[in-house]
């Protein structure tokens, strides 16, 4: 799995954003069925000139499809969406997902377990390479373990200095689950004094400071942007480091769940 990826939402620039990212060093694209961007991801990958096998592509099934049959049908539809790009071979042998997630723990235990089982069977059939979860707390992942199922390889959660979700992160690390960070740029709210000061000190923009913080904390950040210049700069976060004392300043910004800027449904039953 690459160290950083491009997060994509539902917008007209999705395919172009993917193309720009891949032609400027990114090798991971994070999409979702709920954002209706799987077709556009396929188009962007096809236009990039980068081989499919060199790109790590993620999508997610939404809780409205949380039955075994519903999740299975959703996964098959996702495969069809991704493979609809004419740049793929006619038999779509490269239309698969490297990672496929349940989008949240919403829907109740039985529903999310049924969907998760469907994804594991999708992995067994070759449609996806790895299965993970998103917006799960420790209790939701423990349900998977207690059901005797394969533990997810990834838990994708909202993560940035203001919302560090320390208990979930600690659990994932103890269980060798990769933590992917969505909304690492706090949706552009970058006017915090500490972030601004570090931006000046390191001669980096605020977004780069936040992505670098995420990397140094051991997360896999997924910054979003549809602007080519921002996509490129968000990926220019290697070859330099934030000093430990400055990392501590960023760590001190944590506000717990009050710092969340998205739906962050990690506490659902």
C-alpha cells in the first residue's frame, strides 16, 4: 500500500484529479460507491498512462447495502463501474479493487457482519485483494473477530491534529491494522496559529504540514483536492520532517470527538 493517496468525492473533476495525481507520483486513489465516482476513477486511471497493476484503488459499500446479497451486488456493480473505462482490456481482467471497505459501522451488528462476509467472499473470488472497514471503533472490529472472520487490514477514519481518535488508533496498532486518515486537511480550515507558524518555519504550506504530521504519526493520509496545483503540492511531503517539539505542538491541538469536522460515526451501536 502506498504511503499517501488521493481522496476523491463526487464532482465533475474526479477523473482529471486522478489523472493529475497519478502523473505526479501518486499511486493510490480512494473512492466510494456513495460518492458515485467509481466510473470516473476508472477513466482517470485509464487516461493517466499508469498501468492498472501499479495503482492501488479503493472503494466502499454504503450501509444501505448492508445485507449479504446487497453487498455482493454492490461489489459486482463497483467492478463493472471501474471496468467500464475503454482503456481497460475487453475482458476487464484488470477491473478489480485492491481494497474494498464497509463505509461505516452504521446499520447494526448483523447487517455490517453480513456485508463484511460478502466482501470476504468477494476477495476469495478475486474481485478484491484486501478487505477493510471505515469509521469503525474497537468494539465493531471485535465483533468481526468474535464472529471468527478475518480481521480487516485497514480502518479508515477521520484523523488530523484536532481529532486524533487515540483509542481507535492504539487498538488498530496493537492488532496490526493499517490506519488510513481521511479529511487530513481539516477540509481547508488551516488558519490555526500553530499550523501557520510551522508553515512559516518549514517553508511549507499548511496542507503539507498536516499531511506530513499524518505520515509521521504512522497514518496513511488521503488528502482531497480537485485543483491540480493543490494535488501536486499535497504530495510533496517527503524528504523533510517536522521536528519532535513541533510534532508535540500539533499533537496538543487534539479536541477529541469535538474536533471532528465530518460525520465520524465511530460510536454507533
